[in-house]
């Protein structure tokens, strides 16, 4: 179980660093964009697109991190009223559903978006859109990994008699 905990810790630290770096980058780019628009009077269209794409990347990576830490919004009123075995079953079932949605929507759907995006060109950045859409399968893989880790932690904590 220590290996799983270590993998999760590395994933968490890596995603936190990437999200922090993206947020800092977006903040600097926003300052640049405001400066160019209002001081220089020559707005940058490229920075606006980069900000939009960075926001999507940040949102999806942060979503994966939230799923990994099991901090996503959940209503537990009814689950908390059940026996521990049923709570474990429902928690594992929830993680399996998350895993399936991540696989179907993010991984397989994201691959489809990438294939279509390979034929599209970003007008301001002059890059193919598959470079933008690659975040969909990446975040899908991360959510799937986190779901597997969460299931292992839930089962392991149950075996040790802990409640999660």
C-alpha cells in the first residue's frame, strides 16, 4: 500500500506544480494583455487564445487533482446513514462510475477530438488543434489512475478497519 500512496503523492505534487505554474503563467499573460490593450493600444489576439486554451488545460488538470484527492462535491447524507459495508460498496461503486465516465468521455472521446483537431488549424497560433485537445485524454488517464488508487485505498482502509 505504501507504493500506491507514494504514486498518489507524486501525482498530487506534480499536478499541483503544473496547475500553479499554469495559473502564474495565465496571470502574467493577463497583465501583458491588459497592458497591450490599454497602454500600448495594440491588443494581442494571440495572448487571448493562449489564455483560453490555458484555462481549459488548468480546469481539466485541476479536476483530475480534485478527483484524486476525493474533494469533489458529493452528497453523503444518505450514505452516512448506512452500515460501513454499504458505505464501502457505494464509495467503490462511485469510483467505478467515475472511472467509466473518464474512460468513455475523456479518453475515448478526447481521442476523437484529437483526430478531428489534427485537421483544424488555430487561426491565431497557427498550430493544429490536436495540441490543444490532447489535454482531454491526458486528464482522462489521470482521473482513471486516481480512481484506481482511490479504490485500492478504500478497500485497504476497510481491511484495516478504518473509515474513509
